[in-house]
C-alpha cells in the first residue's frame, strides 16, 4: 500500500495516518464503552484488537475519508439528540399502530430528494431514515432515496425535508 507509513511528511501519508489513528482511537473507545471493565488485561486486549482490526482494514485499503469521517465527529453531540427524539417519536407512533385493533397502516413508497453533496452525506441520510421506525430506505439513486413508509403521514414527514436539512448541516455543506 503506497500510503502505509505514518512517519513520512507527505500530506497523503499524513492524512492516511490521521485516519488510521482516529480509527484505532474510536474502536478502542467503543471497546471500553461496551466492556465497562478497566482491568489491565481487558484494556490491553481492547487496544490490541483495535490496532489489529485497523491494520487489517488498511491492508484491505478501506481506511480513507469515507470510512473515517473525522470531520463529522464533533457534530455528533449537536445532531444525535434530535435524531434520538425523532426515533422515539416514530417508535411511539409505530407502537400505537401495532396495538390499534384496526391496524391503521397505509404502506407508501415515496422518492425523497437529497441535498447532500457527498456520498457519505447521502448514506448518512439513508441510514437516518432507516433508523427511524416505520421507514426504510429501499434504494439510493442520483439525488433521491426511495423510501418505504408504514403510513402516509410518515412519508409526508420525510417529504417536508427537515431530516434532509439536518443531515446536510451535519455533513457541513449548507
């Protein structure tokens, strides 16, 4: 791999090193978060696992700006609370539909326009749609996402564009 080293000063290699180190740190932090135990053995095992996974990913040449979107990390605390609120509201609505004896569903397919400028932004939007109960991103094409919604109201909510605007802001492209 041409950008394998972290020591040379070349900007491409420096950027690759940044992606590698940030990947290791994120995986290690995730390991610690899931483990909840902070013994020397588990911390060492977590660090070794994170390094091993990232080195394997580098060998596969999949560690790049798309696999490690460093520029999004600082935006997470701003946008995730809104996303979690939307997930909770949708989950409550879907639960209400399930317990209603009339089962008031109106399955709908709708094409939602995307305003994101990068593939990472579009994928983030499609994933946020799928994370919201009652909606599933079915297909992603140029400038639009085909979405299956459990109800017409859920589809209309997506067409209003609030989630699209928030993902575009999250992406950093206003």
